[in-house]
């Protein structure tokens, strides 16, 4: 056809007779008709595929709820079809019908696709109908979203993340406010993870200085703890973050339940020390100390001694110096706490909407707590046993950058404070901080392997990540196979993020679909 068209144009270009226009019209009209048909067939094909995806998702949603009446099942199905089939893009949705029995669900959807060029042939629109038969598998799902809340997520990225995460929640819950089949958890992370200040006094917190890292950064007197140090400050309390369980036993890389008889398994309250200086913020005596919130210039000794001093905190007030993240003992601790697994939709959306971007990025600590939220053991025992074949567990990890604890070798801490303490303490490789990212990347990989070994599906999303090594690390972290297909995503723009979460929702929500 293309050769014929080119040959014809060549002859017409050379033909100077008056009848040429008539010949052109006679030849081009059928060609344009063919092109118009091809374009509209493409529109119909795309609309049918989108409607098929939407009807499949609706069948899955209804299939998980055998208790619904026909009316309620139809309402639920209609809401899912509208979510996954935007009629303004593909054509009006004419109707959705549902026939549900104890063993299967049949959903049928019909839409009207407007035509473009072939309207000249009398076809203004074409109706398409697709059906899906879903065999009921009454398995429950538990989903934890491990979401980067670091400072680079501020602005459009955080806005897009909240919208996209809520889209996923809506897709799995449908019109329900509570679910018998779906639970969600949320782990916002920065340089640490907030387990919730309301958990103070919990048996799994190190309230008696049993862990070997409890007094790692401050000279704590006998009979005192970091919680006493918080109580000594006038206008700030424990923010809810904890340290990673660093130590020779490697509990930071496990979901091993805490045991009061084994100090290493307990979670130490996070207390970022006041770094040396006048208390005016990231100035210091030309050395680059970041978290300088108390004036310790009168404290005797070198920088390390000033920083470790206990007495300077007692009766002191931490000023609001206007920095982000706020300076103080909760520096780099995310404002939003963990949400344990819940089947209440409003709790999930509220937690998502409350996220705030500030601080650095420590990916392995986010993964570790995502795993612990899915775990059936303490600190958050809401998860089903791993052996429960009726429950499928999912972990969704999103970050927009590489592991980063800042700092360097130009001052004695060698990094900013994080769940792993200061790099100078040796938990992140060489004490000058040069290996911090390398060690954190290795911990990320180890945790991903362990999580997947428990039968947990792992999805990863690299949101505008420019670093190639991090993109590769995230791709390797994801499961090899996931319901619906793709497990690892790269979102080049914040605007594309909702599509990624929609695709993940289609996968998670998928039952066995037969046609």
C-alpha cells in the first residue's frame, strides 16, 4: 500500500493535465478511509483492553466479598470499573452487571467508544462488551507501604505520593470502610523509623539500659537511661524513634522478636546528642556540626567530651531554630509514626495524609520495620503467621534517592545521626564515614533477601532516582514474580506515580481470572 501511494504521488507530481485533481481525489479518498478505519480500530482495541482490566479488577474485588448482596456487589464492581476505566479518555461506560455465586463471580461491562474519521461512513460510535469470570479464592492480603519521607520528597513528590498511596488503598478497599480481607500498614522512614511515642513503656523498648548501645553516645550515670535524659529537658520528649539493633548478632537484619532477657534484641530509644557549639544550629567552630541545639561552650574538654556530657541536658530547653529537620534529640526522626496493620480504611488514609518530608535516607531501617509490621511477632504482632496459606503478604518500598547519612571525615562524628548512630561509632564501616553508603546498601540487599524468603512479595519503586547503583539495588530487591506481573518500577516523574500504584493494585487485587 505504501509503495502504491508513493508511486501514485510521483506520477501525479509529473502530470500537468487538468484531470489530475480528479484522479487525486479518487485515489486518496479510499486511502484516507483505510487510515481512518485503522485509527479507530486502534481506539477500540485500547478501550477494550482498559475495560477488560477494569472488569477483571471489579471481579477480583467482588470475589473477595461473598457476604455482599447482589446490589452491593454491583455497586462495588461499578466503583472499580470507574477507577480503572476513565470514560473521559476511552468512551462512555454504559453499564456493569454482576452475577455472583458461592464459587465464582461473573462481571460484564459495556462501553461506547466514539469514532473519529470513519464517522463519514456513518459510524458515530461502537459499543464494546467484555466479561470476566473470577473463581473465588478467599485469601486475605496484608500490605505494608514503606515510604521515603526524607527532605528530597518535599513538594510535588510528597503530594503525588499521598495521592498515589490513597489510590491503592481505595482500589483494595473499594466502597468499604472496613474489610474482612484487607489490612494495610504504613512505615514512613527517613534516617530512622518512628515506632510511636505512645509505645513508651512497652516491654520491647530498652527502658533499663540493657542494650550495649544504650549509652554509646552519652555518658549516662548509673541508674539512669536515655528516657531520663528526655525527662530532663523542659520542652521536648521522646519523639518515638528507635535505634537499629546493631551488634555482633545482626538483629538489625531480622524480625527476631525482642526478648527482655537478651539486651541486644531490645529497641533503644533514639536520642541525637547535642553536637559541640554555641547552640545556634549548623555552625560550630568552623567544623560543620549540624545538630547543635544547646550551648556547651563552657563544658570542659574536647569536642567529644562536650558532646557526651550528661549534665548539660538537665533543665535545658531546646529552642526552635527553624531548621528542617528540627534540631534536637529527635533530629532525623520522622514526624509520622508507624501504622500497624489495620483493616480500617480511615486510619490508613489519615496516616498517609499526615506524612511530612524532612531528613536523610536510611533504606534498610525502613525495610526492617516494614518486615516487622508484617511479622506475626512483637513489636507489632498484627500480622498473620507466615504459615497461614490463606493470607498473602506484600511489602511496597518507595524511595527517591540513595542511602545517605551525610557528614564526612572533617569532624569527629563523621556523619549525621541516624538509626545507626554516628558513623564514628563503627556501625557503618570505616569510622571516617567513607563506607557508610556501601554498608547501608549491603544491609538493604540482605534484608530484601530475608523478607522474600518468608514468602512476602516485594514491590520496589524508584521515584526519579538518578543514581544507577541505587536503581539496580532496588530492582534486585524486588521479587522475581508478582501477581499481575511487574515487581520493580521506575517512575520518571511524580505525575506517573499514580499509574505505578494503580498497576500494583491491579496485581495485588488479582485472583485467578478465567474467561
